[in-house]
């Protein structure tokens, strides 16, 4: 079996064999299968993009603290969001750095 053999590939191959038998000659593929997600899986991780986007969001939320508010009650939610976001980003960085050591 191929390294990337999945049930969708087997079904597609069986369908192609059936069409070949019906038509008496090899059926050309009408489309390119390389773009089908089930063939390559969704294993992509946005390695640096997640960290960059997260810290950029952190800075934007921090900039919201400098705007004029009627009262400072909204600052509690902004600061709590910043703390949760920073904790998640730090946890993600530590997890990535230590993932092959465990």
C-alpha cells in the first residue's frame, strides 16, 4: 500500500476500475486529486503566524486601554483578555519548544 493510502483513494480507484470495465478503455481522470484534503490531511500548523498574530492581537487590545472610556469598568475585561491571551501564547511557545523532549 502507498504511504498516503486512505479510504477515499481506495474508493476512487475502485470507481475508476468500474468505469474502465464499463467503457472498455482506461478512463482519464477529469480532475486533479492532489488538492483533495483527505489525500494529504489537514496537518498544517501556522507555526510563526499563530505567535505573530497572537502578540499583534495582544498589542491591539493593549492599545484599547488608552482610549477614552466613560468609566474604567471595561478595562477589567480588556486586561483579563490580555492575560488569557498572553498565557496561551506563552504556553504554546513552551509546548512547541519542549514537545520533542518529552
